[in-house]
C-alpha cells in the first residue's frame, strides 16, 4: 500500500502537468499523511538539507564550464580537430560527430550542452554533404548522451551524493564504458552508411591537422588536468568543477579571445537557471528519500526481487529493464533521485559493487535522454537542427539499440568496468 501511494501520487501529479520537483514534494506529503507523520518543519528541513551539500557544488560549476565552452570557442575547435583527423574517410562527418562528442564529454559533462553544440556545428554540414538528415540528427543525439558517462559527469555527481558513493571512483569507472558507447556508435554508423554515395570532405594536409591540433590543445588540456588531478588526489570532484570553470573562462577570454566581458552576464544567468532546476529537484527529492527510508520501502522492494537476489546478473537485468521503462517517461535527474534510494539497498543486499552499479545506472539514464516520448536530448537536437521530433526519433533508433547492447554487455561482463577502475584507482 505504501509503494502504491508513493508511486500513485507521483504519477498522478506528473500526469496533470505539475512540474517534477513539485510532484516529488506532493508525493512526499502524501506519504507523510499515510504514515501519520505530517509536519511542515520536517518538510522544510529536508528540502533545505537536500540542497545543502558540498559535493553538489560541482553541478553549477560544470554547467558553467559547458556554457563557456560553447560560447568561448572551445567546442568549435574540438570539432575542427576531429574534422581534420577523420573527416576524409567515407562517412567521415559521422565519425567526426562521435569523436568530437567523446572529447566534449571529457570536458563538459552535460549531454544537453554537447548535443546542442554538435547539432549547430555539424548537422548542417552533414545534410549539405548528402547524409540523411534524420539519421544524422539521430547520431548526434546519441553521441551527445556519452557526456553523462565519461568524466566529468554531472550524472555521477548527483548519483554519488544520493547513493553516498565515491564520485572520484565513479568518474574513473566511467571512462571505458563511455569509450565503448562511442565505438558502438561508430560501428552502427559504418553499417548504416556503407552504401551511401556521399563524397567525404577532402583529406586535411599534415599542416592543417597540426594547425587544428595546435588551436585545440588548450581545450584538450582541460580533461587531462581534471583526470590527472583526481587520480593524484590534487583536488576533489567539487574542486575539479571549479578548476574546469576557471580554466574554460581563462582559455575563452585570454587565449581564444572569443568571449567578452559583455557576454559573461548572459552565460552566468544561463548556468544559474539550469543549476537552479537541478538543485531544486535534488532538494525536493530528499523529502521523498527520507520518507522512503522511514517507510522501509527498500525492504519491500527486496522482497519483491527475492527470486533474483541469488543471481546478480539476473537481478541487474531486471533493474536495468525497470530503469529503461522509467527513462521513457522521466528525465535523467529525477530518475536518479527517485530510484537511487530505493535500489541501492537492493544492490548492497545482493553484494553488487555500488560503483559498478552506478556506472550501469547512469548509462541507462543517459540513454533515457534519447528515448521517446520525453527524450530531452531529442528535443534539443530537434530544436537546434530544425527537424521534427518524429524524424529525430526515427533516426536515433539504431544508435540507441547499439548503446543498449553495450549496457547489457557490461551487465554480463563486469570486469570491463571494474578492472580499469582497479588499475586507475590504484
């Protein structure tokens, strides 16, 4: 009955158009009434405590870094480098999108920001070259969702806070799976365009490649600084976000000189608006998380999943299918905040490594950004690329399938995630 009240009130509130953050608060209030615990002070205290978290400071700073990159020329130079390196091969513009997405993912951590940058820079080029617009938009959308998997990842920060799991370990564990997602996209793109008669751009000369590399070296330095700093213990993930924002600001204003003081106010406002949405979601979700603990919902979920508890692989498959279904109707951040306090006790009871589960969970939620009907990244690419939502949905399907295959391969072979983590994490 408790589970039904929580889910029912949440789904009804969302169905009538109430924003997700307020829907979470309403579901928390409904649980309070059911448990005879309603107290406005408890409600307010959990909302305040939910946002009062030092690790969550990473979110606004990574958001700011992504905004600066797109306006300050860092994203553009990364795309130019990818174009110079792989643009000349058959279907080369698609590989450029994938390569650029992987590099951008190691800088911004935001799927929406990366997808918007790639769609504005590459989609017109791909259409002009003769590639199918829907397929190209689908590739760009699916490449954009690599950002929450490769560090620095905003998704890992939110999950790490919600699940009390090391964010640094999540960052390190996401590197190989993120690259595998990119490889899966490249294979799928090759298969789809192998019969197309599209002339690729001319091969860049060695001088042009070196010029592109020289111009992008400052942008490429950011992921190196972050990963080396985390690995060597120079700074925490939260401090890494500050370093990323300051570094991006320095490069954009002093080195590339494409960002002026007059543009700073708009950039800070955009980052603040996005961060406010995320932080309010986190604060509202903490009310539900506290009540989920009080109502002992995890033990009820463990009882429901009892048949799978002796087999970690089957349990993970069942959980991943559940998250896939939720991801079709809900955005990434609320899904993490709602399901994490419910699923983590199940994962720990089954003896599954929380870091390994976190990587799978974030991959699944990232793919949820391109699953219709909600598909936040699909909407971004459709808007930026001036293409209908139905066409983007049609174009993304084969790439989304390839990424789901990678996810379930990681379920079947945990060492792909854990061995690199042990090596990098020392």
